[in-house]
């Protein structure tokens, strides 16, 4: 309920300045504007450049929304003003573009550099305790940038890092287990990248006959999707499932993950039988039935599976694929916390 209320509040916060911009756009196309073009041009320009961004700032000042999001409304207002205000009445716009906009642009760049430096400092601090890049980056980003922005930033950096920077072969420890070698996921993602490449080329050729800008926009979006999938693919090979400090760290690249104390595991079964997925039974892989499974883990209570771009799903039974399934099952069942939990359960039954 609280989450829904917060989401609705954020939507209203964004909707108010957008509605104000739309009303000014309508005013600029009206007969009233044509009959009083000089004074209304000044008023609309000032409202788009300063009044609406100021109203938006007042709406978000006590919220978790980053204050830097005021800048897009300023830029959007300036772009719209150049479109709807006649050129002979754009003297304020031109002055703002020449003197104010460069200051805003420089401020944004300095702000981003400062935040990146903060993330680097936080990342170094977290990597001393947590060597996994994605985990350290998540915590560093959350410490510097609030809300959903940190999640989006983390994911974009991780895609680039795993896709194009981290090429060193991952050496597994005894407590680490892969899940991509025999599952068929890598082949699936490679095929998907190939399909995107072919479709991008064909669609680009067709769209060029209609509109060059549209062709390059669509092609750019497709290439970006291909880059993301490649980053996801590489992350699957670099982030194994592991058992550390009596905790089971279940990962599926940067696509999904969850940490489970071994004491909360009721059972771990090796099975490839079809399992009906519902609100309490989830599959680790976001590809669902496109990927096989061979392990089913049942827990004492519900946990949250963290997914792509901050999505969350509750579960009490998790279905996944592990290449070394027997070793994985044995290591968990031989863990003292798992054994103690079952001994206590047996004693209670007696």
C-alpha cells in the first residue's frame, strides 16, 4: 500500500509540470497569443525556463527524487520555447542559451564527476569486504545516489563492465558453482544477439527509404539492446553461485540474485520434473521455461528475489540450474547450520 502511494505521488509530481508545459503550448497556439504576441512570448518563455522548473523543485524538495532531475525540465522548457515562440521574440531565449545554459551544463558535468568520484571511493571501501564487483557497486551507488537512479546507474555500469572490461577468466573456488555450462542459456543469448543484428540491418535499410532519423534511432535502440544482452551474457559466466559464511549467495549474472542463510533451507532436491510456478514458487532464471532446471530449494519463510532494474518477487521455493548439482547439494547438506536446523526439527517432533 505504501509503495503504491509513493509511486502515485511521484507520478503526480512529474505530471504537474508536464501539464503546465502542455497548457503553455496550447496557449502559444491560441488566438489570444496571436493578438498579444510580444508580452505573452516573454511570459511563456520565463515560465518554461524558470517558473515550471522552480515548481518542480518545490514538489520534490522533500522527496527522495534527485534534485538534478530539475535540469531535464529546464532543457525541455528551452527546447519547447524555441519551437513555439516566434524567432523575432526569442531574445530572452537566446540570452539564456548563450549565458545560462553553459553554466547549467558545466554544473551538471561537475556534479556527475563529483558523484562518480564518490562512487569510486565507496566502491573501494566495499570491495575490501565484498570482492564481487556488482555487489560492491550496488552498495556504493546506494550510498551516493538515492532511489531508483542508483539502480539504473548500477545496471548500466555493470553491463559495460562485464560486457567489455572484465575479460579475465573466472577461477572457481571450492565453494562456487556455475550454472551456464550445461543449461543452454549462453547459446540462447548468442542466438538472440544474432537475431537482433539481422533484424537491425533489415529494418535499418527499410526505414532509410522513409526517414533517415527514424532509421538511426531504431537502429541505435537495437544496438543498445544487443550490447545489454551481451553484458548480461558475460555476467552469467563471471558471477557464480557461492556458499560463504553460512549463507547461500544465489546469482544469475546481474539479472537476478538472492542471499539465503543456510539455516533457513528446509530441503534441497535434485530434480528436473516440471514444476508449476506461482507466487511462492519462482525460477531463478528470468527466461522461465526456456531454461531447464535441476535443483529445487524450499525455505522456511519467504525471501525476495531481486531482479533486473530493481524488480522484486517474493518466493519460498526456488527453482534453478546448477552445473555441479551433486556437489552443490552435498555442500549445503553438510553445512553445520543446515544439520543443526534439521536436528532441532527432529527433536521437536520427538
